[in-house]
C-alpha cells in the first residue's frame, strides 16, 4: 500500500512499538508528524487515538478515532477502536452503534459479538447480551477464545436469574460439575 492512502499501516511499526513500550509522548509526537505528512491516513489517526487514550485524554482520543473512521469507513478495526473508547466512557448507545458497524464489516465477528454483548449487558439488556455472547462462542476460531467468550456469557445468564445454567455452562472452566436439577 502507498503511504498516501487511508489504510496504509506499513510505516507504523516502530512508532507503535514505542507506544507499547510506554513512550507515549514520543509516539504522540511521531503520529502527529506522520498525520501532517499524510493527512488522509486512517492508520496513523487510529494509532494516535490509541496513544491519546493511553494518556487518559479520552475526548481527544474519541475525536481522533472518529477522524480515522471518516477516513476509512469500511475498516472494522477503526470502528472497534472507537467503540471501545466510547464504551470506557459509558457512552453506551454510541459504542453499541460502532460495534454493530464493526460486526457488519468485520473479519473477527466473534470478537465483536463478545464486545457488543458487554455493551448490552452494561445497558441491562441481558437477554440480548446472552445472544451476542452465544454468537461469539459459536463463531470462535480457537478453543481458548471460545473459553473466554463462555466466561463472559455467565454474567448475562446470572442477570436473567439463570443461575443453574450459569454454573453448569462451563464446568470444565470451574473444575467441577454443577449439581443436577
């Protein structure tokens, strides 16, 4: 991909590694410089949004992640990042909409079903959250992912009063079998 396109991510690894290593100020500066050079690059904007989020600058992070989405509306990853940032700020309706978009566009549908389930559970919509978690479990591509999604399903079951099913749902994860009813 060319550096002047919205989706280019090839020039980012070094700066992204800086952010991961805790060099957020340097990463912030580097991504801002990259955006000055290539203003239409959604990858740079998304990465800067992640750095701003890590710095606790949530309003700035949302603004930058929205710019990334505007630059490349067909990228599920950018919608998912924006949704996560919105969710952590308890902007649940907006987060739900972004996760639904990411799910529609996405490659890793199980991850988005799981995240959407979490938003729905936070909205006290446990029955709908249960369905999303079950979709995540059924679509998981690894046993490890399926196990994580099964654990996430338990609070949705519990919130609906399905205590026996919640306990019985993952007996291998808990190391015991639930009593028969």
